[in-house]
């Protein structure tokens, strides 16, 4: 039996999607879907790809990448039905973009390192936007991005016109300033002001990460993982004690937490 090629497998996937959306013989659920109803699944699948990578599970990564590819095929099929574009157009567009934005690979341009390449990439993106209808500097930063990610992209986009902190110390000072404003809002007792100031604090922290060349989403995911591990260790100790959670004082639980942190650092 001849092994399937990439082309064969992709053709089969496109055929499966077409059948699922067939008005006569398709799946009722798939037929009911729209771009808007499928979008949350697309985001979810992207996160599941990231989760598989974080766990180092290559087998699961293969499956999750398949699920994410299916989302692309699903959107392309609905667009094709609407007469807008087809999957081949999606592939052609990204092919053209990659060729255009890598002149040092597919052309005669040269770059010294990845840092210069990143700078050139942003320059090419700005040049492409220059041919689009005139808009604001922040136009085109997707609203649907995770909030931390969008905060970084907004800050990065504003920085292209010089609207940015001069250095990391400036952002650090802004974080301290925003924290003080949170405290002032809390003292006023106005819940809306507190929410607004907390938002400003988070925005500043996200951009502090940008200046430190850190991804805030990755930092927070790692913090979530640490919390999960350490809480699990505390939970194990509580179970081992045969006492209920309510029978532990705050000081006792803090002690268990600190012990879990110590064990993790020495393991």
C-alpha cells in the first residue's frame, strides 16, 4: 500500500469538511455553525496546542495541531460557501506573505541576526499597512486577543511612533505609580475606580514584561502551573493529616505552602 502524501491527506480533510457541510447529507451541528460560533473553538484549540507543547507531549501535540488545522479548514469552507475565498486562497496568501517578509531567505537581502530580522519584519509590516486605507496607529490590533497579549501588542505598536517608556526603569516606576492609584481608589470606596486602576496596573505589568523581553502570558501560565503544583502538595498534607480544611489556621496553611515551595526548590 502506498503511503499517503501531505497533499493526499489534506485533500481528504477538505473532502471530509465538504461532506460535513453538505446541505443534503451533512452533519446538522456542522451545518448550523458560523464564523462567530466556531471562533471560540479555534481559540480553544490554539491554547490546547500550547498546552501540549508546555507538557512536552509530542504525541498529543500532533493531535492538537490536527484539531487546529481542522478549524482553519472549517472557516475556509464556510468562506468558500459564501463566495469569499477557499482554502487554496488562504494557503496562497500566507505563502506570498512569508516570501515577502523573508527577503533575506528568498531574496538578496541580508540580516545579521534574529534581532535585526525582527526589526525588518516590523518595518515590512508597517510598509504593508501604508498601502491600506489610512487609519490610526493602533488599528488592526485584534480585539479578540487574550487581554495580556493585546496589551503587549498595543504597547509595541505605540512604540513604533515613539510613544513608549524610554527604558525598563520607566515602566517599573509606572507599575509602582499604578499600584499606588489602586490603593487610592480602594480608599475612595468606588468599585468602578478600583476596577479601572487594576486594569491600568495589569496593562503596565504587561508592558513591563515587554521591556524585559518576557511574554506575560507565558509568565502567568508558569505561575499557574507553580500554584497548581504547590497547592496539590498542600492538599496532600491536609489529607494525610485526616483533618478538614476548616480545622487548619491560616498560619498552618501558610507553613504547609512554604514547605511545598522549599521542597520544590530542592528537588
